[in-house]
C-alpha cells in the first residue's frame, strides 16, 4: 500500500515513485553539438530518447544554500556514428561536489577539471563515485542495456552546459571492433 506523502526507490532498477518526483527527458534532437559526428546525430529521429532523469525534490526554493536534490538517470544504449550514447555533461555553476553511483549497466564516468585534466572511471552495478567540486562530469553507456545511476547534489549547484558545448571533453568513448576505446578529441 502506497502512502501519498512517501517516495519509494525501487532497489532493483533505481526507479522512483510516489511523492515529489519530476521527470526530464533528453532526446537525441536536443543534443546538437555534443557528439563528434553531428551529421550522424542529425540523421537520427530527433524524438529518440537518449536518457531520462527522475528528480526527487523536497526543496521549495531551488537556489537555497544547503538544500539537496536526489536524481536517477536512465541512459539508453545506442550509438551516434561510432560514439556511445552519453549524458551532456556539465560543470556546476557554483563549485559543489556530487555523488554518482551505478545501479545497473556498464559504462564510464568522465570527469575533467578547468585545466582539462581528466579521468575515465569504470561504472558497473555498485560502484560509488565522489565528483569533487570544479570537475565537469559526464556518463557514457558502453553496454548493451540501459545504464542506470543515482545522483545527489546541492540544489543550488546549477548546470553549466555552455563550457561543454564550447570546449567539450578532451576525450570521447568510441566503439572500435566492438570494444569501447578512448579517443582524444581533436
Ligand atoms: C544526474 C545529475 C543531474 C543531471 C543528470 C543528467 O542525474 O547530475 O544533475 O542533470 O545526471 O546529466 P546532464 O545534466 O549532464 O545531462
Ligand atoms: Zn552535476
């Protein structure tokens, strides 16, 4: 029996249900400029879902310092040209850390600081990732099933996508002979 004021987490797949949940969808059509092969991206049906994010918010004022959001992202498997589906990735506008943890699937967490120093970190069910403040973060699904990961971050962090559109990450995850390999961005 579900109580109307309670939020539930499905421990199998991370899905949220119940109170105070909102959902956002990012389609391939909304990802212009993020993949290497823009022609291949534009050729994909724009309504194709790259990922969905469910957010639990108990916050009444979004920019109030000290408050938190909890989210779960369902990143579909797929390719744009030879590049795996990924989240847009972002810096926080306000330098604040974030936790990511992998619930299902297989992939990579890419993090990058302002000087473009980067790390590629393995994500598989049960891995926990502390993303320090001032590091951009992006998740890539290198598997064949949805990559599902949880997140918790300060509600006043803000998302800076423009720096990513302008400069990108120094590397991309490419499928080469059926295997994910790191490719330097030119
Ligand atoms: C996680 C959190 C959210 C983020 C989402 C998708 O759930 O980090 O803040 O919006 O992933 O990532 P992005 O915003 O980079 O597309
Ligand atoms: Zn973030």
